[in-house]
């Protein structure tokens, strides 16, 4: 672990140096929404650091887009010619928040176990994650309950670089060789951090951890226990399910949700095979060809979703829950049954 | 690089703000706008998957003309020239009233305005109507009777969450329109009384305080009699901000819709307050099409009259909607097939295109600029995120050329220029020319003004019989699964399963009758009888049967010719009392 100091006035010089050899994606506003968009310089430091301002979509979109063409096919005589769309070169994701970095780490595990998904990995391997630790969480944040932030553990390998806002400068924590290469793009901008900067970092993390608003997510462990021991009644699931609109929004904006469907678009002699986000909220997600649906009722689907996120994944697979506490499901849910509301309901 | 274009969802009448995300000229995804007053960061499953139908491979990409039994591709000039000749020929032989023109809630305000000018000024026919004749025309006529022409901004989706009470007519109005359903849930959380009126629901979700098990057409009588309703609940419907939410596509007949809205208006505590009326639709520009004059002027024929067996209409110009799926009687479809000339301008290959003589390809909303008026009365700009597919062209280019082929002229040019014309010509639409339309929240029409003497209407009595079943024939002509935009989205196509032609019956009732799955039942009403396969359904209440109206032959067997709504002058199928026995 190497630690440096980068002065805020030097950020754009760094970005300029990086952008000469690779794409730099930074939070940018289109109308009033925030997207990760390519930038040459002039990064908006208010979006980059300070109060947690999350883009509507997690950076999951950069590794698993809403839809992507997997291959194109063209009939050539009795055979088909297949072409795979080219993937762009390396990109630095500057200012991705801790929760979203955790989400990508989570997806990394999913997309390499049993089967290594080449489409995921060719995007993922091209990304360098420069995470921004959150000094000030906002209303919907509950990452502190989900190991998703507000700061990432310096010793874990989720990020390439972690930036900590020290007011006039950033503390730059660099672990990976990919991260080191970014610093070497313009090493003069980086001074070695002294121990006082590390002390400040610890104080900031402590302050941030204590500034989450009182929130029902503190009942996360109770909810996990109750859901795992099958103590939640079917009536509770039905009640929660009745508020769900099956929109799929919670899955789409969730940094950890990894489900996709596939389809063909075929026009005459040519076409393409593509995949798109799918959601376990949808009744068609598990409906069988016969018409029978093992999860036909909304309450059943709701149960499956939260059992997977809060129990199955936690106990049987990864040792952590399928939620990073970004709070996006609160924003996206028309039925007001995002993760914190459900957790609070389940503990009763 | 992904491009994010701010625009409006075009799946239904709510008008959510969204970004369409494109790359390399292809739609790749969408996200909702968090700052738009309706969507506020949320979408329904249709909205979230809208990008899929933007990639449809079943689009019309070139003009087609009939050649024998099939169609052949042609150029725009040839297609428009041929259309002009056919129309001129019919006018020359039978007069302008031999032509009918059908506009659509799937066209922008600008396009509908031009379609109405084409009918009235270029062709000179009064036979002008919308594809919603058998659905939302009833509710819109009722709103017209109450608020006059230029209905105004009669509802507010964001304000619904502050309602003291909301009457939801049909659970689809809550479930299928999530921006509205979301506010209903929020109102419930703030202590509002939520009432569901639905005869086809065996039970209501937990946030409904009251379930009134009466079909919409009989609801005014049930409300007046305070049947099944706890004391005090109805009083809340008179409080300021009380809401009435219904699906306009299936509320008919008009007298019932009028009586229902009147019920709330008459109960209001203060004369200055009007209830929050949300007339929802499964099409995006219902209000706009209606307000822009897509309906028959005095002396003109409506869609049903144009397609009546004795009608003198010989040629029909149909815009943007697959008319063949919205006709409630088999005879109307037969007449459509026999017309001398059918011009169909639309986006997808479908059954109406198959029977047309000329087919013109139009761009999707996401491929062209135009304004839509939401169910609230919010005029919003739908911006193009993609180029028009193939050779498709917008009506603002095509109709002036068609007019020219007919020896007349029509205003054309960019959408903004047509909006200026609309602002001058259409009452209540002055704001369509202003900068507000281009803002994220759009421009709201003027507040509604109640007619000085709101009309009254007779109410249909509640049907009751101890020994008979209640047969409901919900209007499913405009159901989601019959919407082409759904069929062109793989995720949604799976979500909205096509219904089987069967009669739904309560599971316990089916057991009592000892019906086996799929076994046929014979049902008999005063108007006819029908043998049909049964489908047991836990969600259907006891002693109730449900038969979707789009199974035309089945419905006509048991319900005969239906009833004619005197206001819309079109057919509807009221609920009936029937006997049931094994076939």
C-alpha cells in the first residue's frame, strides 16, 4: 500500500495526463442527472468528492450494460459468419463511490465462479477503479450496514486507487499495479503522504461512519436471522409483495444484481445476439413453458429476492450480503419497499 | 460512447421523464429522470424496457403498395401519387364523405393536428375519428360534458399522494400505472382512505380500506346506495384533493363515467375545489389526440359508423394504430377488409398493414420530435434519440405532400412551426408554443372550469340475482398484451401473456360445479348463449364470470349486439346476469 497526496488544483493536470493514453470517465451532468462520461479535463470536483452524490445508475453499467450486443451473424452460403463487437481500450473510472466499487467487486466474484463470462471480463479488465471515499453520506445511504463503505478498507483489493478528500488535497491510496501506472502518468503531482495524513483519514472515516442518519438498516442482522430461520410469515411477504409494482427498477439500479436475459434480433440474412438486464421481480423470470410459475405470486417473488440478498448469498456463498447499501432501490421503487423498509418490516 | 437523450416515455398516458441511452445508432437502455415531477426516478417495467422495442426488427422501413394478394416495396413519390389518385377517384365518384380518416393517441399533437386538417380542409370530410372510439371516447366525452372543449389539467399525479381519499376504479388503474399507483401507496402511508371498486377482484390489496365489488358501469348506483361501504369513507371523497383514478380505455359507457365523476364533484365541500381526476390510458397521447380534434365534428361519422355494413365510406386513411385489434365486432373487421381503399401509415408490420392498399412507414416517438399531452394535461416534448428507421418519414413531411397530390396544401415543416399553428387554432393549447413545453416538466394546460350547468345522467342499477352468475365483459380491446410495443420487447412479451379464449370462474365455484380443467360450460343470458372452456381462477370473486371483450365471437354469442352508448354512438358490452351449466 502506497499513500500519496494530490493537491486539488492538480487534479485536472492529472486527468489531462491520463486522458492522453486512455479514456477517463468522471461523473458528469446531463441535464440534472449524473452519468459517468468521458472527460479530457475540467472534472467537476463537487461531483467527484464532498457529499456523496451518486449517479442514478451504479458503475455496474460499465461492466454489465443495460443491453449489449454479444455477436453479429451474417449468412454466407450455407454457413454463418460471426463477428464479436470490438471492446474499447482501457478506461479509468474516476470518482466511483465506495458502494459502487464494492458492487463491482461483488459482480467480479459472480462472473468468475463456475463460468468466466468473457463479455463481462473483457470490459472489467479494461477498467481501472479510482474510488472516492465518502466523507459525508446522504439521506438514503446505508453502506455502513453492508460493508459497502463509506471508506473501503485499505487492505482489501476492491479498488485500484482510493481517494480521500482532505479538504485542499486528496489522500491517494494505491494498491494495484494498475493504480501505480496511473500515478506514474505524472508522478510529479504526487507527494508521499506523511503519517498525519493517515491519522486525518482515520478521523474522517470515523466521523463519516457516525454521520449516517438513524435508519432501520441497523436491524439488518435481525432481518438476516429471521429470514434465514424462516421466521417471516407468508402474510408478511404477501403484504410487502402487494406494494411491489414488478417494475424491475430495484434490480436494475442495484450494484450487486447480475441477472440478464438474452435475445436474437434477426433481419433476413443477418442479425445479432444480445443480452439485457432481467429482474427477479418479473413474473416471466421463472415461468415455465407449460405456463406454470413456481413464483407466480408477487409475495413469492419478493421473498425470493430478499432471501437471496440477505440469506442465501450471505450464508452459503460469499460471506457477505447481496447489498452494498447505496440506497438506490429507495429512489427507484414506486412501491416504497426498498431494502431499508423491507429490513425494518422483517424484524417485526 | 453512450449518449443520453432526455425525453418522455411513450408507453402510456402518465408521461414519465426518462433518458433514452443510445450507442452506435442503437437504443441500449433507459433511465428515469429523478427530477421529472411524474417519474421522480421511477419507471414501470414497460418504461424500463422501452429501449427493446426501439430495436424491433418488425418495423416498416419502406412504403408498400398492394399488388394482387401481396405487397410490394415502392418509393415515397409513387406511394403518395397512388394514394392521391385513389382518394381523388373516390371523391370524384362518391363525394368527400366516402373517405374516413382515423387519427391516433399514438401520434404526437403535431401529427394529429395535421391529420385533422387533412380530413377537414384537404379532403373535406367530416368522417374523422380516433382509434379510441370503443374505449376512452366514453370517458373523454364525459369530461367534455363537464368541462367543455379544452378539458384542461383535470388531474395531478404528484398531488395524489396528498389526497385524503382515493377511489381507484379497477385494480389495473393502480397496478399498471406505477407513477399513479406509487402515489396511491404514498397517500395510504400518510393515512388516506383508499377505496377499490372492482367486481372482478376476489380480494383487495392490504392498502385498500374498502372493496366495492361492483363493475364500473354500475358503480354510481352502488355509491349512491352506499353499498358495502363503511360510513365516513365516502365523506372523505368530498374533501379537497380527493382523487378518482380510472382507466379511461375501459370505463364506458359515457353516462356511467359522467355519473361517476359527477358523484365526486357533487360531494365536494367547497365550490372552488375540484377532485383530482386521473383518466389513465394505455396509449401515450390520448388527451392530445382528443383535444386536437380527432373525433367526428357535427354530422360526421364515427369509426363504428364508418365501418357499419350500410356505410357509404369507401376509403379509410388509418394512422399509427393497428385498427384490426380495436374493433369490437367481427362485422366491422369484415367491412374494413372490403373497403375500396385503405391507407395505413404506421410503424410496425401488422394485420391492418396486411389488408391496406398503401402502407407508409412512420418513425417512432423516439425517432422524431413532437409533443404529447399526458393524462394530467401536461404538454411535454418527446425528443428524438435515434434517426428514423429505414425510409420512414414523419407526417409533418408526408401529409403536405399527400395534400399536394390532392391539389391542396397543408402546413408542414419542423414540429415547432406546427406547434405555433396549434397554439393559435386549438382552444386551451396556447402554451404549446412557449418555452415551458421544452422544459423538463412541460407545460400544464389551464385549470379545468366546470360547465355552468353540469349535466346529469341516469345511473344503471346494480345487477343482483340470488340464482344467477354475474358475467363481466371487461373492455380488453386496448389491453397491454394487444399492444404492439409490448410484443416487440422480449422481456415484456414474456410478462404479458396472451389470454386464452376462456371464461374465468372462481376456483371454488368451479369445484362446486365439478368442472374439470378446460371443460366446457354453457352459459345463457337473455341475449344469447355460449359454450366455452372454463378457466378456474382464485382471483375471481364467487358467482362471477369474466369474459374478455376481444374474443369477439364468444362475446357476441352470449351478449348479442351489445348496447349502443348514445353519447359515443358506439357499441359496448354491459355486464349481464347468466345461468351456468355443464355443456
